[in-house]
C-alpha cells in the first residue's frame, strides 16, 4: 500500500525536528551551566504564571464586587459600568501607571 504524499512530508518534518532537538540536548549537555540557567528560567516562569493567574482571579473578583456595590451611583456609571470595564479600571493604572490615560484614549478610538 502506497502512503499519501502528505504523510511523507510530515515524516520528514518530524525527522528534522528530532535532529534539531538532539542537537539542542547535545549543546545543553556540553554546557552544564547553561542547563542550570534553563532550569532556573523554567522555575521562574512557573512562579510568574502562578502569580499572574492569582492576580487575574483577585482582579476579577474585585471587579464583580465593585460593579455590584457601585450600581446606580455616579462612580459606578463612570468607572464600573460592566465587569470588563471594571477590570480595565482596576488593572490599567496598576500595570501602566501614568500611561493608563493614553491607553484608555487609544482604546476608546478603536473599540
């Protein structure tokens, strides 16, 4: 039985990826210091991801709370109309500081 032409190409791509991976592992084995740095970067990336997830959950919870608490007030209609706008109000000044106004004006022009 003849294989379709697409599977031959897929096998070739898989082989090239495997060769590149073996070259990378050979390089990492020849420089143990490089492997220590790569492992450290992986641990740091995991910590940053966990922190970002926790920050997003807390921001989402506060956005819902503030949306409910300020419903019908002037502050609510200005800053907390919807939950996504509440998240925007809470995150932009915290992350970008003085540039939050610039980002808000740019995003208001391109909804």
